C-alpha cells in the first residue's frame, strides 16, 4: 500500500546513522568527569547527557548517555567522535551547521531539536552558555 | 449501514491520499464545518451581543444557537450551564482558578489519575501549590485500567475535588465514569470529568452522569480549534466568581465596582471566538447526522481491526486494555525503533501517526517509556489506513533491521 517504492538506499536513515544508533560510540558514563550535563527534549522525551574529562584545555575523553530516536542518539555519537582530543577553543566553534552537516541528511523542522540536542548539551554544559533557542533553531 | 466512503467525501483533506491516524490529537473538519464558518465571515461577520444591526443579530443568533445544540448534545439542563472556552485546557483552568481558589484550602486533598492529560494535572498542581492542598494519583493496573480499590481508598480520605478523564488519551482506556462519579459524589467531592476524548466519540449525558463539571474541545469533534466547552452545574456556576474580567461579562461597571452578567456570559469575557463557535455548532449537527451510536460502532469496528492487525506485527507491544474496553486509540512501542523514527518513516508514506508522550508524562514514567507511537481513529477512519500504517511499520523494521 506504500505510495513510495521501497528502496534499500534510504535517504533519511542512512546506513552510518543507523550504525551510530545501534552501536553508539563513546556511550556510557565517565567517573570523576570534570563536566557533566544533561538535556532533554520536552516534546518527545529524548534525553542526551555528556561527561567530559578536560586537561590543559583539551577534551581528553568524552562519553554520552541517553535515550531517544535514531537522530538524537546518532547525532550525539557523531559529536563525541569529533570532540575527543579537541581543544575547548575548537570545540566552542562547533555550530549547528557542523552538526547537521555531519548527519548529512535533510532534517525536517519537526526533527531539528532531536538532531541538535547533543549540541545543546555541549553548549550549555561545557561552556556554561544559557540555552539559546534562536541559535539552535 | 455506516458508509465511511461517503463520510470521507465530506473531508477534502482526504482527496490526496492522506492516511490520518491522529484524531485523538485533533480531528479533521468536514466541509459543513468550514462552510458554516466561511458563511459567517462572508455574510454576517460582526460582533455579537452589542450591535443593533441585522448582521450582528444573525451572528448572535448563530452563536447562541450553538449553545442550545451543545446543551442538547450533552443533555445539560440549561444553556446557562454551557460556557464557551478556548478548549478543554481553558475549561479546566477556569474551574481551577474560579472554583478552586474559592473552595480549596490548606490540607485539602485533590484526587487525580496517573494517566490524566497534563491539562488535567498542571492546573491542579498550580492550585495546590498556591493553596496548600495536596494531590494523590490513582494508579493503573497491568492492563492500563484504573485501580478502583485505590480510588475507593482515596475517596475514603474525603477529597475536596476528584478529577479524571472520561477516556485516557494515551491508552484509550474507557474509565467507568458512571461508577466513579457516583462514588466520588457519595464521598462528598466536587467532580470534574475531562471529556476531551469522551464526548466526541461516545457522547455523554451529563445529567445521568451527575458530575459537577465536564470539559471538552471543539477541535477533537470535527469542529475548529480555539473553542471548547465547560459544562458546569448551574448551582455551582452561580456561586463561582468570574474567571476573567472584561467586556461582555458585566452588567454595570462604575469606578468602584462591577456587577457581573448572568450565566453563562459571566464566564465569557471579551470578544469570543464567534466563527469557531458557529463551526462547533455545525460539528454537533454533523455528528448528530451520523448518529453517536453509529460513531461509536464504527470506531469499535476500526479499533478491533487495528488491534488485530497490530497484534500480528512482530516486536510490537500495545499498551492498554483489550479493544472491548478501549476507545479508538492504540498506543504501542516497537522493539529497537523509537516512535519518532516510525512517525518520520510513516510520514513519507503519507501516514500521520503520533509519536511522543501525548501530554501524559506521569503515565510515560509509570510505563517506563519515554514515548509511544499512537494511532487514533474517528468517524472517517477506514481499514485501508490501518493497513497502510502496518505497511509503514514493516518498512521501519526493514530499515532498522
């Protein structure tokens, strides 16, 4: 009954997004983390939290935890890969275009908050910036 | 014989192959409803109750005419007991602010249920916080039905207010409201029923029910957004202070004091949602034309069909009671697939299905899930739409395999 032909190459749920969802990188908690922060998406209940170990201004280690849809969890997994070993100065420069670009798929307005939840954790948690919705929209 | 194909022809939104399974969220509107609203805009657009020219008389007549239609629809004793609001949420807030602030005192108990909608929880939390009352929630059992033993136990503690939904929006559970209202009244409580998922699908006879307040929304019963109804027993409404002050709710105003208008206008401050009220009247006419018994029967048939179809899907868990005791709402979870991902995949098949916490976060916490997917049905739902949902679920399972 589907109006759209079934296709193995799914535009939205690309293989590597599903891979990051099913096999999240850097998943779990860090003991004695220097920074821990968690955010949720009140619309859907998605949760992402991150723990950071920081030494000499460099993110030595990072782990994320949470639950939610493939977009929010894959986005967090991808972000942690990028953050590991990055200086805080460089991490500070990560913006929403970077995160969406890394996902590499078209995100509908309804799902944009899922995609950017992990960036919000990074910003609010690691930089003490107040959640700035305009900036993330 | 109920002709769902004929019903669908009244709903232009279905002209392009949309499968709409989110009527518990908001229903679609037939041409008869939008037509009635358009007629107001194009032929007698004017303000009600105050202008002395003929189009305003026409507008006032239609606006007040809806009140009688609603009165008859829920079998209230008088149109004085039918208050227009913006929706169920405002109706419940009206009671919480007006009745609640005058009647709920420190130490008083308010009894709610764990699967109430946020609109029937948050106003009472605000009230309890201000007035020093406290809230207890009736839990559900494994089948998603209220634990009546606990309900009775809480009634034994003499609650000031008992408020619960007619039908759970998240689980579809039809509460035994006749019994619950009777017990709560016997315990001396004031009783509010959140009928947002009740009256539109099952109808209601508020006099037979015997509740003090019953709230529902126009947009969940084929009417427009922005209009809803608070039914209140006249005796209570007469004693309640106004909710909002302003134009139209007064008799006289001086610099020192105001005397308030009679019921129901005492609670309708400011220019009202005139077109929406007229649309609501057309929606009531439309439902009456179908016959509420037919509406119920059709929904039961679709619900049984969907329950059957979904129970055959591997890795799918349904929440809530069996179809015989549930309304046209089915909440479910898929193993390894988040509801949002399912909803996105279904959307590309033109299948609208809800994903989220359904404004029932205490229930989601109770069930131990962050969100569920939810399919809900109404007068226009056909089996083909359920089949298409099952197709989308299988597509999601293929992608996430």
